[in-house]
């Protein structure tokens, strides 16, 4: 079946698996669509479901299939490594882990960098917070309003987005700072320079009421928060204030790293100012589906722990082989440049497509990280349904009212146009309240 033949919705295979899912998995494990789909295989920028329907994938398993589905270079590397040995642990020397750490340390921009591998972005952020609180001898942390950093107890404690924060309990004392969202909040009416000044003044005022803050953790572009971001330079201005008290800056690059923004390899580079962050966390796209996360930190910060530690699954030979092959492909094929070129065309096409639609508040983003914020509660769910029926998968964010668009970085111009056409029809169909696809 082609992308245009999906209007029939999920079939018997989907419904049977959904019943089994609901019988054994948590109620809070969210599923997209009124009739959830089972994705069985993929190739390039497309995936297929159990009913044989083909979809253009503009979400990549939550920004994780960064390069392409079934990328031959990655599948070959995984198969070859799996044929040698699957697992050893960090208690033994691991050549693929050392090689990938060397490449990431060099790319991070952090001097005298050390790299610790985990299995997810949540675990990476947990590790960064452990390092920061130990290094600084404090459990006070600054985080951004509307932020998301993972699902663990510690990561939830620094998540400033109530839709993803199921408890107020936390091992950390978290203070939330203004600035992560340009288009709303008390400073939204200001121009960029005045916005930054106001946020810096707010930060200074907050710090005057505290002592011994360990770190600021921030996503350069908020992912679950709806692909929102501050003006370029905000975190550089924050860094100057933080440096006065020795407070660490942690940049959460789980979604914004590896060239996805097009303009930069890392999101923090839009805020470079007086240098790189003290710590950088990463995950998702580096493995192209393999479970890789990690932390990069200055050696004195990374080495501050005075107790034994290891990672049973972090840095496994198979995932490291996948990461090496995937990162090599990204760099050799200049997928950052492709994200800049094709992403620029896509965002302009989407702005033109949504011009005049009262239901669309804003189209924003960088490279292949684009958000469409909708004005009407509940509207995003309807658009997702229409897009799926038309053969396109997209994501949601910011309390469910932003469409998140993040295709694999190898997206072609023709695929960008196809996806924009489907999304335009879906937006109009949702506005009209029809069953169009």
C-alpha cells in the first residue's frame, strides 16, 4: 500500500495487539491515535505497519532514528559485532567504546573531556546531576520552565512541564528559571535583547535568594516542550552569571545534538559566548535506534566521584558499533548541512501552508526540528489522525498542543514537499472537522 491508501485506519492485527498491550502494560504508557498502529519495518524515511500501510516518518521514534531506517552501514556494523560478542561490561577494555568516546570528546568542544556511556537520555541526565551535586556539594539545581529531562525520579524532579511530572517529590531542590520559551510568559512582549536582559535579571535575583547552587541544566531547544527556544545568546549570558559563583552549566543535547538544528552540530553552539558548557548530555540519534546515552564533562568534574561505579549495559560493544557507524555516516554525508538546507525549505513551506489558518499560532524551529503550535485545545490530536490517514507520522509536544516534526536527517527535498502537502491537508481537514485524509 502507498502513503495515500491509509484512510481505513487500524485493522484486526492492531486491535488484537492493543487488547494484549492494555492487559499487561501500564495505563500511563501513552499510545498515539484512536486506533494505535504497530510499526513492523522501515527503510529510509518510511515505515510500514502490520496492515501493510506505508508512512513517511517525520518523527523518527521520538528523534531517535536520526539517519535513516535500516541504514545499511549501521545494520552491517551491528550484525558483525553481534557475531563476535554481544556483551562484556565496563569492567573490561572495550575498543568500540574507546573509539566512540574519542570521537564524541573531540566533537563536544569541551576541553580535557571525559565520556561516560549510559543506555538512555534519562540516565545520562541522572549521571550529570550526580556529578554536579557531588562536585559542588549541593543538591540545588536550576532548570528551565517548560523543560523535560527524562522519566526517572531525579529527572522528573527537574522537569518543568507538569504534563510529564507525576510527582512533586525529588532528591533535588529545583528552582525554575525564565527564558526557555520566547513566545509566551512575562517577557514575551520584549525584543530579543531586552528579553535576554530581563531573564538575566531574573536569574540574578533568584541567585541572590539562594546559596551554593550546583548547576543549571537546560535544553537549547526544548523537545517535549514543543521545540521552543530562547533567543541566541541567552545561555551565554546566563553562563557569565553562573561563572561568578562557580555554578556548572549542563546542556541537554538529547534531542538537539548531532547536527539536527542545521546551523550547529550542538544546540549550545547558538549560545557559545565565553566557551563550551561544563557538561553535555546526549542520547537518541547517535545510536539511530540502538540504546546509547551519555555524558561529556571536564575531567575534574567527571572524576569527582570517590566511590566505585560501572555500567553493565552502557557502552556495550553492539551499541558502540552502531554509534560509530552512524556517526561516521552523519559526518561523511554532511547530514548537518542537509538538515540546514532541507529543513529551511520545509519550515518555509509549512509557514506558507499555515498562513491564514486561525488554528495555527506559530511555526518555529531550526533545521529538521520544527514545531507547529496550535491555538485550539485538542486540535493537535485531530491533526495527527488526519496526517496518519494521509500517510504521515508526526509527534506532539507542549501539553499536547504542538506538532513536532523531526524526520531523519537524510530527508530529501521531494519527501519534505510530500510531507508538507499531507500536513497542510491534515490541518485544513482538522479545521473543517471532516474525515479527510
